[in-house]
C-alpha cells in the first residue's frame, strides 16, 4: 500500500511513532506545525498539517507501530547478543568467520533510504541507471540485477566515508570479508533504468585503487577476499595486485577442454583462496556426474584418476585443492560428505529452492574427522 492511500490519521500515527515521543508530538500539534517525512526507499514525500487532526485519533495508530518498532529493536538486540557469543566461541576454538557482502545494496535498503546522495538517483529519487552484467555465453540478454549504482564522485569527495563505515561494521561482525563482484571497483556495468534486459548497458570507470587506499588508511590492512571470478580485464588484475587482496580459484572451473584455464592449480599464485566449489556451484559429486565428456577426459588426464570409483571421486578433487599453493583452501561440507546435487546450496537466477540444505545429525563421524585431519596435516593446512 502506498503512503498516499493511507488516511491522514494513520499517517500521523506512524509519524508520531517514529518521531520518538507523544509529548513532543503533542506540542507540535498545539503549535500547528507541519511534519514532513521522506521515504526514499519508495520515493515518497508527504507532509501533514497536524493542527487539523485529533491527537487521540492518531494515537490509536501510533501504538501498534511503536510496539512493532520496539519488537524489531528487541529482536535485533537479541540477534546481536547471540552473534557476539557465537563469534567469541568460534574464536576460542581457533575458528575464523568469513562474512560475504555484495558490492551493491538493494533499492529498498536502509542505505538508499537514509543516504540517497550516495547513489545515481534523479530529483525524484528514482534510479538513473542500475547494475547488472552484459550479455555473454551464458545469457544472450545479460543479467539485470536492478541495484542502484553508486555516485562514485560523491564518494570520493567524502573520502569514501560510507565505505569505511560499512567495512568497519563488517569487521566487527566477521574476521574476514569476501566482497562479491570485485571487478565492479575497476569498472561497473551501467544499464539505463527502465530497460527490461541488460543488452544496452555500458561500462563506466569505478573508484579503483583510491577506494582501496582509503580503506587501508582508515582501517589498516583489512582481511578481505576479492571475488574475481569470470572474465577479468587487465585493469581488474592490476587492481587486485595493487590492493594486495587474495583472489579466488574454483576447482570446478578448472577443467575446460576448450582453452587453458587460470583455475588449474599449476597456474595459481600463492596469494589466493581455492575452493572446490562455492555456494553458487553444484556439489563436487553433482558437478562430476554431468561433466562434459571432453572436460571429464581432461580432468582424468590431469589427475591420472580414470580408475577412481565414482563414490570416491570427490576426494581426488579435495586433495587437488589442498595440495595447491593457495594460501587458504575452503572445502564445502557437502563435498567432504560426498553428497550429490540434492545438497546444492544455491542455483543462481532461481527462486524457491535455495539455501535449504541442512546437515543431518550423525553425518560428521569420527572416521570422516580422522580423514579430514589426515589430509590437512599431509598438505600442511
């Protein structure tokens, strides 16, 4: 429901609840002042002449909103306390937590609502252009994400203050941050707002090393993993090198019989993080089951494992990742368990059946733990 469809008494009740107190609101009514509230997430602006409304009529709508707001605040406080305890427990066990953050925020996010000057909005706070990716072999019309784009010149003028606050807050929550779509800091794809596909977008320069340097100057050597998957330009490679952040390698991307792959372990540099697969990939066993015949031949030739039983094949790829020179190796639990596609976490560009997998009690056996320990010790992990 749009704000303009709500009665003035309801609008006033919401305003009173958000304004922070009945007595102050009542004095505004007595003086006949006019409130104004901007809801930039929905691009709405409304003003109400409070002197024309009855306070008690508005109050009946304010109370539920206050109760709802307090409920959210209490839930957030509880969540923060629980997370703090979990984080401390993990630290005591020598476990670091990696937080995954997107480069962009949503159009209806608190950030776009509170600080619209950070984004490419017009005078009515509608996006001028939105984020996405150009057409490629996987999508003839590209990917239309729809996120508002940053107004990078404004960010530069503020010394990247919002980004520094954002990363600082993430570092309070996590030990390491993986930033999605790192290449968008070098160049970002801009699609005219209102387009139904990403076909007519174009590339624009991003903040580059000036943002990375601002983060380091303010926060020191932050622990960041740069998601640099996909096609990389020389500019992205240079930014990654200059920043000093490790990039990502994915074993499932390594075996492309059509061309030499940067994801084959013999091509790795030490400053990287290797995964058998990410949350967007199928499990190792699910992926291997439908692997292209030529790619399958390449993998068997590379690892000399044509005779490995399929029920054990995931261990060969796990060994390949662990034995690489990558500074950090991440193996999804589903791959250690040798599970198939039924345990896949996420399928990009789909809705409804993602992020539902849960490990069943009893899966983590002593035998499995011993095997994991043996391999991590063997390869110096």
